[in-house]
C-alpha cells in the first residue's frame, strides 16, 4: 500500500492476538515496528517473527496504564528512529462477568487498560506527530462499544468512550495532519476471546452459536483486522478521518 515503506509504527499489545497480526502485516510493508506490551515474552516473539521476515522491530516493555512509562517509551522511539508515523492502540483486556457481580476494583482495572491506556498513548504521541506535520492513529475499539456485549458492560463503556474521544481529538488535530480512525473487531479468535468464552462445553456452545449468527460463519482472525488497520495507516486512506469501521463478518452492520 502507498506511503508505508520506511515508516515507524508503535503497536501496543502486539505481543499476542490481533496486535501481533497487525505488527506482522505492517512489517510486511517495510514499516519499522515498536511493540509496547506488558508481556515481554510475547513481545519478544513478535519481534523475532518480524526479524525472521527481515523486518526491523523493537520491544519496549511498557504498561500503557502508566503515563510516565508511556512517555519514556515514546521518547526512546523518537531518540532511536526519529519519528512515530503510525500509532495502533491495540492493547486491551476484560474479564467477562454480569455487571451486578463486578466490583469497583475490577472496573478500575478495566478502565485503566481500555480507556486510560489509549488516552496516555494519544497524549504522549500526538505532540510528536503534530510537530512532524502528521501521522496516523488507529484505535482498536470493539463492537461491544457500538452494540453492547453481555458480561462486558464496563469494557463496552471504555470502547465506546474511545470512539467518542477520538472523534473529538481528530477534530482538534486533523488539520495538523494527524488522522485518527477506529476499528471495531467482532468476536475474533485470540487468547482474549478464549478467556471470554471459558472452557469445555460452555465455550464450544458459545463459539458454535457465534459461528451460526455471523453471516460469514466464522470468527474473525488477526489477518482480518490487520488488513484494514494497514489500509487506514497508509496513504490510500488520506481522506478518511474520524471513522469507525466494524470488522465482524457481518455480525453487526452499521449504516
Ligand atoms: N478478540 C476479540 O474477540 C476482540 C473483539 C473486539 C475487540 N478486541 C480488542 O482487540 C484488541 C486486541 O485483543 P486480542 O483479542 O488480540 O487480545 P490478547 O489478549 O490476545 O492481546 C492483548 C495484548 O495486550 C497486552 N496488554 C494488556 N494489558 C496491557 C497493558 N496494560 N499495557 C500493555 N499491554 C497490555 C497483553 O499483554 C496482550 O499481549 C483489544 O483492544 C481488544 O479489546 C478483541
């Protein structure tokens, strides 16, 4: 795709699942990848996979809930590579449970990772993009934030919050060349989905039910999400801003 070769991308949560797929896909377009993840082993594996395909990649172990750690990581990327052209806010987490069984301690953890984490990353990266004359940000939200998802109430609030936040931020910075869009995966086959589904017969029933309900009759994959993220990060998408795109095999259809 146009305009990716030689760019530098920070991908949070690229040590697993969708983030790893996004990192590999961007790397295949000769984008240098910086992985920010709390899972050092997973991040290290992603970096090795990229290097095996002769790409350039670096892991900076970072908890996105920690504002100062985000700032230090971003400063390191700027020192080492000179710019951050693409930011993919992908790291996320949830523990599925009916809302009335949850407690404020769990809400705090979910909000810290899924809402404050991306806020921290926008706050430390956007000034560099503005100074450089532009950049692309893709937030991995969720269809849970658009249509709801039973047992994911607080997570849904965070994902819907990120969609609303980014619409406002891109009104502030689009004219400075910083273009922000959101991708909402539907149910996708990753370790996070496996944890959501649980184990044994219950998990199999949930998966089979979803496969029946999804018009394309399967769960999403990392490759399904990586394609649209790469497109939005490229120059092919230079007139697309403030949009939210569901990638759900048709489970949700937004006008
Ligand atoms: N899998 C799905 O069905 C699905 C559906 C909709 C949205 N999503 C979203 O897609 C994104 C990726 O999810 P996934 O399914 O690949 O999950 P995953 O659990 O496979 O990967 C998430 C990664 O984020 C990292 N992470 C978690 N907390 C972090 C923190 N505080 N700081 C840095 N890294 C952190 C984890 O270590 C992990 O490597 C998430 O934002 C998730 O909410 C997933």
